[in-house]
């Protein structure tokens, strides 16, 4: 009886998205999606899409809060925020990612928080609706792949009304959400009966294509999935339409947007939070150029100020070739791929390889090499912090209009 009560208590304390306000809140429980996919998407149940007063209005480019209730955080993990135009989504709905959190979601802490089904101690993340999303009604999804415990996928959904950026008078109509290369498919696994993420409780999921708006929020190394319930989510997309890089510059790892209106209002950046034992950096960045560092640190939280008024820009590859990967003569070797192997002594130290991939000294050994998020690059070399940058390019309204005319939108 005691073990059964403990199990019920833990299940009842799993995480629920409380901001944005979800659909069907009175019937929403905190358990993961069924492994066979029978309740995908949005935890299908009676009343699954009842608004119950939920109204989430989100102007383009304005900071929104992603927050949770519960305490069974399972060592964190990786999360995505996605949109679909379907107001009553089904298993065949098209979801596209607008924000990815790599590690540290819902918090970067070992195990679970102190037992409290109504607890609000998980990290509060900031995201915004990016340029390229047309105003209108959408369903928003928060999805989570936990680090510790069974291989599971959590998913809560919410009604969202996207409105134009404040002060924006003339807007060239954006391409339909389903045609935007810079909004990749939502990653789905552990919820279709035939695809599970690797059973690795020492690492967190690296989405095959996290999109342009990415936040690194954890201290754990990453693993790459070997399958997805939706095969298109496994594609590390590339964009031939992206601005050409200078000779010798590393190419972007995934699609980048080639269009942005120069008169848009300024989106606020994501806030950064360093949580227990980990490190965070925000790259919410298709809206403005950003440079940030991932630093191992003690717990502390801060919010980044909103910049003056930079115009929206698009990510492009850096214009200079990155230096060769470093060799650690005392603690590792440099294989042909550029990564270090063997033991390491500076716990938490990062190794940036050629600007387009990285690894970390974790538990006394170098982790596997992980690719940088699409549209970002790091400063090559070994350091206590991982300096990540996005390079930007601006386009005039005339350029955008010509692009849309050629594309037939």
C-alpha cells in the first residue's frame, strides 16, 4: 500500500504547463503521453480542447513566460514550444517549432524537486512569437523529453491568439507556417509504439533540428536520437536560399531564415537563468544579433534587459574561417573529427571545435561531440565558458517583396 501511494504521489506531481494557460485545465493530468500514442497530441481526453476561459494573446516579438506546476522534474531534459494552425489538433496535424530548450528543462537539477504537486519551483523560461508567424489563432504545444526515468514524452497544449507587433503599420504577408523552412517539425518520440529515445540518464536529448531560436539551459552532455515517430523531424535541414557565407566559413547546420521585415517592432530577448549546478545561455535570436556565454555557476537568476531597438535580422554563417580544433596535450587527443577523447581534469570545461560543434568535460571524461544549434557558432578552443554567437544580415522590404514574388506566396 505504501509503495502504491508513493507511486501515485509521484505521478500526481509530474509537470503541467501553467503558463500559457492550457486547454482543458480541469481535466489535464500531469502524466506523460501514452507510449502507444493513443492520446497524442495534447493528451486526448473528454474536453481536451475546452478553453475553460483560457485566453493567451501573444503579440509578435513580445516576451512570454513558459512556467510549470509540479515537482517530478526527472533531472530536467529538453523541451520545445511549437505551433499548429489546427485549433483541434489531431495525430495528422502539422506542428512547427518556434523555440527549443536544450537541457535544463523544466530545471537543471538532479532527480526531482521536493514533493509538491502544486509546486512552482521549476525554471520559468522566456520565449516570443518570432517574425514570420502570421497573426491569427493557433494551438501552442509544450513538449518535454525527461532526462531521468522511463523514456517518455510530455505534451500540454494551449489556445493562442497571435497579434501583430506593436506599432507595425505595414506588413508584407508572411509565408504560411507550413512552408517556413526556419520553423522545423516538432520532434516526436516515445509516443507512437515504435520509437524510443536512448535509455541514457547521463545525457539529454539534442533535437535533430531545434530551429533558430534556441536556449541552452543545462549542464549535461547531449545524445542524438536514432529515430522519431515523425521521420521528417530527423532531418538536419539545410537551406540553399540562405545568404552565402564567405569562402572557408562554416555553413549553417540547419535552415536559416532568408527574410525579415526591417520595420518590425523589437522583440524582447529571453531571460537567462543559471540553475543548480548548471549553465544557461539564450539564443532567442532571429530577431537581433546576440553573443552570450554558457558558464558553469552556482544558482542565480537574472533577466536580460531589452535592447534599444534593433531591427529584425536573419542568421547567416560567420564571414571568416574558424581556426583549427585545439589539441589538449595533457588530457586528450584530437581525432580526425576534431573532438577530444580520454580523461579530462577541468570539470565543466568546454571545447569548441572549428566553430560548429562542441563537447564538455563531464564526470572526468570528454563527452561526445555535439553540433551547435542551427545558425549559431562558438569561438574555437577550450574555455570555462562556451562563447556562442549569431551573425546577422538585414534585408529591405523591397528585397523581401521580391523574394515573395519569386516564391509565389
